[in-house]
C-alpha cells in the first residue's frame, strides 16, 4: 500500500528548481559527496584478487540532478550477479601439489577437464547501497536543512 501526500511532487520539483538556480555548485558538490559515500560502502563488499575491480569503482555526474556510482571492468557484472564457468582444461602444472596429483590418473601428465560450475554472485553493489542509504539520507537531510537555513537569511 502506498500513498502520495497532496502537493509533495510539486514541492519536490520547486525545491529542485531552487537548488538548480540558487545553489548549483553546492548541489554538484553534494551529488559528488553522496556518490563517494556510496563508493566507500560498496568497496567493503568487493572481493579483492588483483584490486582492479575495486579500483574501477567511481562516481560520475550524469546531469545536474543525477550521480551514478558504478564500475568500469568488463567482469564486474559477473562478480556481482554470479556467472557460469564453462567446462575448461586445467594444466597439470596447476595440480602440482600432493592433494592435486590425486586427480591425475594413469600416467596423465597433461591435466584434467573441469566441469561447468556456477559461481555465486557477491552482490557488492546491493549490499553497499543498503549500507549507504541511511547515511546518504542523513547527509541529504543535513544538506537540505542548511540550504533552507541559508534561504531564510
């Protein structure tokens, strides 16, 4: 069940107009600030192998009202959502441990075929944004209070 407060949408549009006209630079800084807040929370959930995925996390301003937080690696969606690893060959040199050698049978010195496997997603974007949302709301409320105070002066 949901409901809309009478006139709320018009009030939000008027507030956007005021911030765009009166405080455009402050608004851009605030969008960047909340984007960086989201980045900090998301980074906690990104698994680290080489660090490339974590380093690619960034905030971009799409327009005067929108900041986008995302990653620039081609494999980010697979790590976040999960993916299927197809059947593949694993050379024997990667099995060169006492536990690994048990997989090489009958004088096989080339390697083994691995079965397809589903790798579960880490859902780092969702987990990070879930942590970031209450902090971002506090920041936006504080920023809005400051703007309203400045408008009242």
